[in-house]
C-alpha cells in the first residue's frame, strides 16, 4: 500500500534510537523527508546516516526540543522546512519513577514541560500551516500508562494525561479535521528499547533476581509473550500519518501486545 507520504516533511523527536527512530525509519521508507531531533549528537548523526539509505532528505538537529532554544533550532535548521511540516511526531523521554511524596513543584514543572507543554507548543507552531495546505498529521507518542496508570509513574501519568485531554478537544475542531489535519496519540506498551532494558535491569537489582527471570516475568504478563519491536511501532505511526488515515482523529491507539485488560 502506498501511504501517500512521498515528498512530505516530517519532524520526529527523540529520533536517535528506540521508538522515535522506528518512526523515522518507517516514514523515510515511505518517501518522507525527515528532520530528526535528539540531544545526543553522535547517536543522532549515526541514526541520520542510516536513514539516508532510503534516499530522502534527512536533517539532523542535535538539540533539546523540550526547550524554547531547541525548538528554535528545529525551525531554523538548514535544509529543513522551517515550521512548514506536514507531519509532526512528538516524543520525549518519560520522567523518572518514584514516590509522589518526594516530588516538588520544580520536578512537576519539568515533567509537564517535556511531556505535555512541548507537544502542545509543537502543535501550536505547525497546525495552522497544515490546515492552510490541506494536509497534516500529528502523532504524540505517550504511554500505555495513560490507559492503565502505574503508581510509581505519577509524573508521567499526570503530564501525559493532560496532553491527552488537550488533544481530545483540539483534534475535533472543524478548522482542523475538515482541512485534513488529524491529531492522534500512540500509546506504547513494552517495547524492546534501551529504556525498557534499563528498567528491567533496575528491577533485577532491586529484587536481587536474575535479569533473565525479570525479563521472562514481564513477558509472561503480555498475551503476545514478547516485547514489541520499534519497527512495528514505527509502521503503526506511519499509517496514522498516511493519506488513508484522514478519518482517524482524537484517538488513543494502544499498542501493547494485548496487555491492557479493559474493554475500552
């Protein structure tokens, strides 16, 4: 299936590895030009080089997109489209786990800046241009914890749920969806990424159990009996960005191998 993405410009955050890189790969494979953003310059440049095999324009911006300076660097990137993106994939690392009793205002503001306010600012900067051109796709990478909150991930639960509520309203405005601009959230479960491996190792150290045992216990809680692969996630993202997905907006698409037990 041709997803109709050839020649479109996409912005992908956190694109040096993991789910962000998976999304960038799938979009580039479909013929989109991609601006990839991440803080680690070396890893980002390596990712950008690997993406160039697909023959599209790849622009790497080593910056922290959760800051105003980082966003300005994206808009001013040589060879990029300025703010005239057709696709925006928002993605930032989740805040650390912990006990809510230990989080002061500064910690909360940092979590909100990264996982709620930054995606909103990226939407604000690009969405009207998309509407004027008659095509736009925004995909926010959030978390399966939005559907099934995890007690130690209170910072993430709060910030990402706030973004979810915002998107539920703005995605349904006629000024956008009637102009072929959609906004959706993509909720990952357990994917085989560096972040998951770090979490599993931390669990093994905390419990004193062998890492292999911790891994198998986590997999046993997933009906698919495995972790997801970033390429699978990327292909789901690419479909949400496609011409064929113009009738999907304001949705929370959960990709977790069946782990979430609810009906809705």
